C-alpha cells in the first residue's frame, strides 16, 4: 500500500501546482500594464489608437498599474504631457511590466520578462533607438555611392540582429516591422541617384542664398503701375520682397500687416516689392487667366508697394530662391546682396527689429 506521507505530499504538490497556475495565468480578455517611470513629472500616461483611448494614473513615485482591453493587437501611441511620446504593442492577455526614465522617455524603456509581450515591446524600443542613430535621411543621401551603400548595409544588418535578440516577438508585428524596413531601404536604394543629384543642386542653391552673396536676378517682370521692373532697378535701396499668389490664403492674411509695415517705413531707404507667382497650373491651364487674377486682386485689395508678376519665369525664380512654399519674404541690401533669403513675415514683430538694425536704412 502507498505510504500515508506520500499521499499527503502528493496533495500538497497538487495544491501548489494549482496555486502556481492561478498566479501566472492571465485572462485573454484584457491586458495588464504596470511599471515605474523614474523622474516623472506627469500624473498620467495616455495610450491612444484607432478606436481606443486610455488614461493611466501615475503615482507620485512614478509607479502605475491598470488594465485595459484592446479590439486589435497592434501598435498604439504612448505618451505623457511633459516627458514625450513613444509606441507600445498591446494584445489582450499580456501582462506588461515597464521600467524607464522620464528624462529619456521611450528610449530608456525596458519591459520585464521574456514572454511575447515583453519581447515584442523591447524589440520595438531597441529598433527605434537604433534607428535614431542613423540621423536625418539627408545624412544618407549626401554620402557618395560607396559610403551610402555601406551605411545602408550597416543599418539593415543592425535591424536584423535586433530581431534575433528576442525570440518571442509577435510574428505579425515582426513581419510588419520587417516589411516597413525593407520598403524603406528599397526606396533609398532605388532613388539614391536622383535624390543625391538633387541634394547637390540644393546645396549649391543654399550656398548662393547665404547672407552677403549676390541675390539671383529677376528681369522685366510686369509692373502693375505700368511697364516692367527688374531687381537691379531697386539698387540703392533695401528691398523687402513678398512672394505670394492669389490662391494662397496665408499670403492674403499677411496683406494688412504688410501694408502697415510699408506705412511705417515709407520714409526709410527700403522698397517693398510683391511678386505674384500665379501661373497656368491653378488657372485652368491659362496664363491669361493667371495674369487677370493677379491684376484683379491688386485692384480689389488696393495693394500698395511695387506689385510685380513673375509670369512664365516663375519656375526659374522659385528654383533659384529655393521657394518651396509661400508666403515667402526675402530681404536684399542696397548693393543687391542677400540679407535674409527667408526673412520674417510682417506678422512677426521681430521683423521691425531686423529692419531697424540695417545700416543706412
């Protein structure tokens, strides 16, 4: 017969197994998110995603704990008001335990354990932090071809090695992350030659627009007052150029402030020139309609200063002054040299400080 102590020991063992199972088993209906963020000045963590918004209270010591239910297993935005923003992969059934430092929000995050939840989120943090070491994409494109290819290989290998550190990463999330990386590097490789050539041209243009360099010329732009005007016609005066268009609402919003600025400096050595960039593309393919829009608005708004239209020279003008958006303001000195190729707008009070400090104004 079986000894009594063996039977009793067996019962104790079974109870221990049951208790242990109860302690580690987590409901698949929701997830638990807890942890501690050192040096936190915030009282809440905010988790946001499509169809879900959750606020989690942070105690004075930086600790937090809450449960939440997600409709879909995916990446969500994790943020706090003063510390920053990051991402978190959530899936019902996870028991996430986080430690981190608010002074290095997200980059310092470490999830405890080696289960799917911890591995998936540690993987995200590591890839994100490693990706940041690449710097701006311009740093890739500016390199010559051999150095560019070496840098791409370095970061591709680095991203792959991170995935090998965490064996329990959620397979769907891993595939999505790998696909995104593959697409990113493929686009870099496919478009390098074009982007590199464009960057070289941009660098040349930026060099030309540095303070003290001769401003790119514009010639024979139609003047609303009659005849044509060129940049050289304004030599001897400072020139504050407003690059605008009739379809540009932010440009129109600057008009009252520009008029006021013109009035304040009407007895100073400065000319205010507005150059309309209205073209056929926003006028049903008609240059005549573009021209008429400019003329009509000059009259309707009673625009002051010197009103010019760039017409078909707009593309060259915009390229040489690197105009990617309007309104754009340019300040040129009496010798025709650049003072500021991207000057402050009339709505910015600091424009007056700049103008008042100009020698001989």
